[in-house]
C-alpha cells in the first residue's frame, strides 16, 4: 500500500491543537477567563505581594527583626473585667523571626503603670518558640518549656506580620479559600503549609495587608480571635514594612508596638530552643492537681496543696466553696475533695473572690457541676458573656456537660446563713488591686478568707493596709486569716505588715 503524503494542517486545526488543556476546560465550562486570570483568593495574595515588594522577594525571605517600644495590656488582671487602664510600658522590644525554621524570640523590658507585687520592676522578659517547642527565660536565668498550647499560639504569632503572612499564602503548600470584600478590605482565609489557619485582610486600594486574625482557646474567654493590625508602612530596602503594630485578644488590646527599626535577612542570633528544653517532657495540659484538706474549725476546711487555695464551708443542708481558681483541672479536683469530705451533703455554691483570670479560671467547671456563683455585682455582665461563650477549639467540661448559668450578685455585703453556719461576704472597697474583690467572714469562728490583698510570706504587701481598713470599717473581730495564696496566719501577723522594719 502506497503511503499517502501527510497533508499540511490547516491554520484552524493548528490553532485548535495549540489550545492548552486549561483553555479547553475553560471553554467547556463556559468560563474562559478562569484560566487566564487567577481566582479572587489568589488575586488578593498576588496583588498584596506586589504591593509589599514582589512575590519572589517574599518567597526568598529568611529572617526579620523588629525593634521598638510600646505597651502591653494587663489581660484578665485589670481593675474590672472591662477596664483597660493598667498597662506595662515596654522598652528594648526586639522580635526576631527565622521564617523558614519557624523560630521566634521576643525580648522586652516592661514596667507596670500600676501596683504590681510580682518581684522587682522593671523586668526583662524573654520568650520564644522553636517549631512546636515553646520556652520562657525566667528572671533567675532558668529556661523552662511551656505548654504545647502556648507554643502553638506563639507559632501562630509568627504569621502576625505582613511579610510572613503573605509569604505563607504564596507557598505551594498553602490553601486559600473564602475570598470576599467588606468595608474597603479584601479578605481571604489561609491555611499554611504547617496547617496553621489565619485570616488575611488587605486594603482594597493599596493592597497592603491591614490585619491578620487567628483563633485560639482562652480558658476564661472561650474561642477568641487574636487580631494584629498594621499601619504606617515604610520602605525598608525595597520591601514595605509596618511601623505601627497592634494586637487585640478578643476586644482587649494586648500589645501596641511602635517600631523604631526593622530589617530582614540579617543576623538574628541563635533562636534554637535550648537542648534541655527541647528534650524536656512535652506539657500537654495543666499539671495534675494536688489538694490537701485541713479542718481549721468545725465545718470549715482549708483546701490547699498548690499556689491557689480554696475554703470549704459546711451549712446545715449544703456545702459552699470559696474560690474555684486557676483552671478546670484545679477546680474539679477541689470539688471532688469537697464531696469526699462531706459525701452526705450537696455542694451547691461557689464564692468568687474577684474576676482576675487566675481566680475565675475554674468557674466554668463549677458551673458544669451545677454550682451557683456568688460574685461582685460588677462582674455579672462579664460572666454572663464569658461563661456562656463557645469553647469548641478546646472543648471543656461545661461544653460537654451544659448546665444553666446561675449568678448571685453581691453589693457591699451579703450574708449566707442557716442554723449551722453564718458567712458574710463583704466588698473590699478602695483596693488598688481590683474593684471586684470580696472577702468572706465567719463571725463565730472569727475567720477571714481573702485573695491577693494579703499573701503571707510575700516580700511586699502593697494592699495590706487597705485590707486592714476594710476589716476595721466593718467592725470584724478576726483571729485567723485563710489566704487564697500562702499559709494560714493570724490577724496579728497582718498588722505587723504596717510596722516599720528596723
């Protein structure tokens, strides 16, 4: 059979055969522009990268150093739940980032603008994360490993900078979703190649990043947004970098940094976690609770064992707990101990001494056990919100065992009384520590229960004088003090804090 010579392809056939696979798919889907133009999610990232200085320059980025000063908020420890007046002034702030290795180290010196009794001030703080290992350098020079949850939060913080956020969104392993426009900003969800999600928002006009938001669990506030906003962009060797960086946790301002100097791809020093920290046993949650019980009077037990204590008070037909502190683990252990001591009576109430997070962190656990919460009236609105917020990132006992929230407000004083026991709750007025403080007084036993305003054995006692004033104002006859921090002591020892030392 004679082979026929091949006929030249027509122009039309040649053009058709040159159509790319992408174009063919686009024709079939009647969306030809989808292959020639990126989707909105990719467009948001690409335009932001161009505005910052270029895609390849971001991908090649190795290190970032940010230096400046500013303030930290006093999250969960201010005068009232909504107050924001207490801050730490920051000096010598330096944040060093090894982008590829996932290492961050923050050094800062901070000074409070309020009475602060945790050691001499100002204090140098050094915290860091190296991949999944977080660490803190203490004032005594000892480096300790932090919990895995804290380490994960610190690793998320690596992306709370425009260059690292957009760079992460550019990498091959990143996934983009849910692009949208709102209030002059274009927004896209990013899942990094390290499987860390965050939201990136950019200015619709300049395309520069305006904020990064990531979600985390807070034992007191539930599922909360950590939002970092960026302003005052300036050129730094061809890259745009913000010189004003602010961070909020939920609606509370936690950091406000005014950058003085910022550079990239320079020396950052050794950001590796120390070997002793890296080889230490991972901390997957709070330490196991140790609860000791000492009966200090008939129907009154001091439940101690660690840094935060509680007091159990027996009434004729029920038990009342003073303080569910720290966290779920501690609070549930204290509740179990109370039920062991008097298994024939129900534990029905808990008195919250004040709103500070280390003293209210166990309230959700108490609510999950059906306990009614007595607290200062100006805590009520905050607890109605905080104790009913979703905890889906790290589901807790109340999430799994939903109970109605029962709050009882205390004004200047409120007496709990039956034939077996009398306990009066008094507001500690005028304290520089908190406006929400309650102390519990047992008149027959001449026992006072208080938190934070007097901690026996503490080096300084800035709130003791005010406590004495409140005791005298109410005419209380106090023999012993059961402190939420420290050991049982006498009223005479409290008075000695006001005696000048020789």
